[in-house]
C-alpha cells in the first residue's frame, strides 16, 4: 500500500511519486544560477557568483512507469512546484527548475546498472 511521498505540479498537471520510489531528498548548495524564463523555449540557467540551493532527489526505479514520470517533469520545460515531504507536511513546497545536467545514473565496473536509481537536482527558483 504505497503512499504519495512527493508531488510535482506544473502547467500539465500533477505528478506523484510513492514512498517506495524515493530514496533520498536533500537540499544542497550549488553555484549561483540565474533563470531566464522564455515564452517560446525552455528556461535557460546562467551560472555565476556565490552558492545557491538545489533540491536533490534520488528516485528508486521500482515501478514500470517511474522513469516515465521523471522524464515528464524534466521535459516540461518550465518552473515546477515540488512538495518534497507530502507524507509529513502537505503545505511545504519549493519552486524549482530541473538541472538537466544533474541527472545521475549508476555504473558498476563501467557497466550501467539496469536503471535502478536516478538522482535529479532541482534549482530553487523562488520561495
């Protein structure tokens, strides 16, 4: 009986991730970024200056559609609202833009593991 642990909201709707799909969610500091939202294209991120915060979420690819849901939010090309602690506080949320260079895959002895985990970093873009 899985429970919704993380919710991601964007203009296309809501995407939910279950408790057994989330391995780790943490806030880390990254180099300062500036987000340029565009009407006809995906937001652009410029890097400069002092550190800024990102939200890093590691997903366990346990379900057949987990990776598809991750790709849905990565391909949205817009600012996302992430509710990272839905089980404990359904009001806690952050506005983010996914860092497309922040997706990590795992390899053992140079061979990729069959999509067991995926880590995605999201740059905080607002309050």
